[in-house]
């Protein structure tokens, strides 16, 4: 069984998102459309899991894997289609 911990709202979540946005923007700039803060941490005053969910919109999904080395260098793990072809 997986344990999920819900924490009170943290005023630093938007700051953490903004910081990550700057890093992701520099990596994906050739194909970047926009970056959105999604999920429960994006809702002010809402209790949430302390995971900042980020949606990166790009011009071409086929190009995303070209940035895997840069993403790994900043601590991300590439999961590709994550077991769902066409994802």
C-alpha cells in the first residue's frame, strides 16, 4: 500500500514552481509553448501532497526526448510514454 501525506498549504509552492519554470524554460526553449502549474499545489490555501505538478506544453512531442540528457542532469527521470503507447 502506498502512503500519501497531505500537508497544509505552503506559501512557497508557487515560488518553487516559478524556480522550476525558469530551469525548464531554458532547457525546452526551442520547442516551448508555455509552462503551467497544475494539481493541488497550484490552488491557494488548499492542503496537498507536497509535489509540484507541472505541465510543459511544447510544439512537438517527437522532439521532447532530445532533452533527456539535460533533464537527467537536473534530477528528472525520463519515463517516455510510461507504458502507454502514444502517450
